C-alpha cells in the first residue's frame, strides 16, 4: 500500500491504535481503535503523539474583531438581537445570533431625547467585540458599522440616506433616525 502525504479519511475510518497515538481533534477512541469523526486529512503530531483529523471543511467559528452582517430581530432598551447571515462578508449557513449593544448609542437625537439606533428588520453590519459567556457581543460604534439597509416604517419602501444619522423615504417623505453605516443607502448592499 502506497503512503499518501496526508491521507483523506471518512468518518469511522481507522487511524491508529491507542497504544501508538492519543486521539486528537475530530477523532474518537473506539475501544482501543482511534477513528475519524469527520471527513478530512490525517495529521500526526510526533511530539504529543496525537493523531487528529483536519476537517475538509473548516467549521465556521466567530472570533473577536470579525465583522458580521445580519438582520435585527428584536430591540430591547440596551440591546438588540441580530440574526447573522454573513461572516466577514461571506454567507454563513450556521444559525448564529448575536447581541448588539446599544448602550451609549443614539440614532442622532439631540440632548436627552432617546432615539433608537436600530429597528427590527434593519440590516446591520456589526463588529464582534466579545464572546463572553458564549454570547456573540456586537457593536456598531464605528463609522463602517451600523444600519446598511432599512425599510420605511410608514410605507415599507427602502429608506435612502438623508444625513449622517437620518434616513429618509422618497416615497412618503418619512424621516427616521438610525445609527447608519457610512455606506448606508448605496447599492448594491455590501454585506
Ligand atoms: Zn415611506
């Protein structure tokens, strides 16, 4: 049998016996037999004597400083739930949800008047700033982050840019305040 540089394995394939190697990532010990948990290539670490499988498709992992684009699904006093559809500009099929911090932000209202920086249904681009307690904490406190697309609350047509913090509806003249991303209202929408 010819030795391949890095053998491709299927789930359940025998990789080694546990006397030779320790089960590493994406492997399991099946009563003394180390087998692959996923499709990928075999990697042996001669220092730790670990055998592992590098998955053919890297699992998507969100990291601090990544940016995501998603849709606001609900707004509370100091936070909003965001369903994430794009991770660093690439579509993700994982069911990620993040918690967008709204504290300290306003939609541009003057003085003590509270305005909503985002509304349910808005498409927002956010920065991941923490993964504390397994929650994806998001922020839009950067010029490039914020609402990238929103619909008019009165007539449902897409809003256009009015000013730095205002989006206006050409259809019905309605003006809404948001924390807008720098490129809000440009088409096509960049995820
Ligand atoms: Zn309108």
